[in-house]
């Protein structure tokens, strides 16, 4: 850290937005709509990571008398305080009639990647099983004569002799 400067950069988080563009927008004009959404994100000091146009698809249910729309998924980074501004701008859009902005989860330190468990977790799980198995073996085989007597089946009248 540089001495004498207390510069705090805005904390940007990973988000994704899935939005649906009206079906009457032509495929050639769809690129203009996606550029407007990307420009909106950049005007709010965000950065675009990638945009994936899924194409025209049928909606699960009718919305505003529309049965289909162009689906677009965009991954981006933005400061969390700027998301409401973005949503209010999208609500008044003529071409985007539905949108959903979701914050992506932050991977935890030491979390599994690619479906593999961290080695520390594997070792901690494996050790108790080994100890449990070895304890079971020790308990079934007496190591001293006193232990052998304690594990022997009780004979009738044996309790009376010890008292």
C-alpha cells in the first residue's frame, strides 16, 4: 500500500443478467439491443465479461400477449450499489420486456474445484474410519488376562464367589 493515499476502489461483484427481447425485433437488430444493454452496464462503471445470445425461444407462459422472445445472457462485473439503477433503466426499455439479474456465488477458499474434494477434507474423513475399524479389532481381541476375564461369559454363581 502506498503511504499517504487512502484510495478505496469500488468493490465489484460478478453478476449475470438474463433478458428477453421482444420477438418482433429482427435478428439483425438484436445486436443493437445487446449493445445498448452492454453500454448501460459500462455507463454504470461495470465491465462486460461475455454475452451469449441464445436465440428466439418459446416462453414458458404468455407475457403481455407474447409467446416467444430472444433470450440473451450476459456475464458482467459491477458495484452492488449500481444494480438498482440498472434495473430501473431496463424496466422502461421498449425492447427488453423481462430481465433477471443474479449475483454469482463467490467461491470459498479451499472449496472443491472441478468436482474434486480438497485433500485436507479427504484425509480428515479417512482417518476416523481407520480409527473406528482399529478400535473394533482391539475391542474384540483381549490383550491381557484381566481383559480376557472381563470379556468371558459370566458363569452361573461366579458373582457369588467374588463377593
